[in-house]
C-alpha cells in the first residue's frame, strides 16, 4: 500500500483523493493485530471527515472482518459554549445509534476533567490567573489530561492503541511544522507523550479546504448502509 505522503492531492479530484485515503484506512484497519482505534472527535470539519471515512470503510467490510474496536472520543472542558456541547452530544448520540443499527464495533465517549482540575476550582479555589498565551493551564488540565487518561486506560487493556487525528499539513505553518517534527517516515508515528500510543493521520495531505467542506456528511452516518449518500453535494 502506497504511503499517503507520496500522493500530491493538489491536482487530484475529490473523489480520487477520498478513494486513496479510504484504501489507506482499510489497509491499516486490516493489519494482523487487534489494537483498538481511538478517533479524536471535536465535531469540526476535519474530525468529522475522518469519522465518516472510517464509517465508510467499516461498512465496506464483511462483518467477519469488523473485529477492531473503534472509540470516538470527544472532550467537554465544562466551560464550553452550550451550543458546542449540544452539537457534540447530539452528534455522538447519532453516531452511536447508527453504529448499533449497522452492527459496527464503534463506541463513543466524552471525557471531562476531574473536579480538582476544573476551571473554577483552579481560578477561584487555587487563585490561578485567567489563562493567557504564556500560561495556558486550562488546556492541559481540562482537555489533555482527561483524554490522555482514557487513552492510557485503553492502552493498559490492549497493550497499544492507534489514535486517529483529523489534522492536515496545510492548515497552517504551525501545523505543518508540528507534523514534520513528529513524522518518522512511516504511516504510524509514536505519540510524543503517551507510551503505547501510535498516531495515524489519514487526511494529513489533503490540501484544499474545499475538499473538506464538500466531503462532510449531511446527516451523520447513512443508516441505509450506503457508503455515499451521507455526503454533501
């Protein structure tokens, strides 16, 4: 299977790019081990696309080959906009219902900070200053730690996990530098902080934002079992 990084998607049609990416996802899913997949899901366009493509791949496989568990994990810092949290909760519920209906090995989870690490406990109880660019204590305590704990728990159960991230090299210069810094020349990269966690970035080489918006599903997973009708026109 060709490495995604060998493809220049800038001159490839949307359909061809998606076919290449889904072939890569399928090949990785069918590798001869049972390490569970964890999809970092924020409800945004990139993570939604990755989730939808994984659904497509699972639907394309016979049930006998759908053996690897897929965990779709979001985070609630407890100080998010109610509209944002409603979107995440509602979309994860739709994903869970679709997975149950289609008999897919998919679980959904929302991680939250421990009480001792919540925003108001730290701001008022411990007297921390409001988060700023030089002291962003909230990101680590409220977002990274809860999700890392979930990943570590799955790693303890299965020895290793594969974390799927909806990141693209072309998002920004900062993102491109981050991708380059952790790229080991292989499909899966070791996570910088979590032992036993391998990172898979299936859409990393998609270059046009239009590709992402055009490929987002209209209404979550297509419950009819068709792999295509959930896409935007």
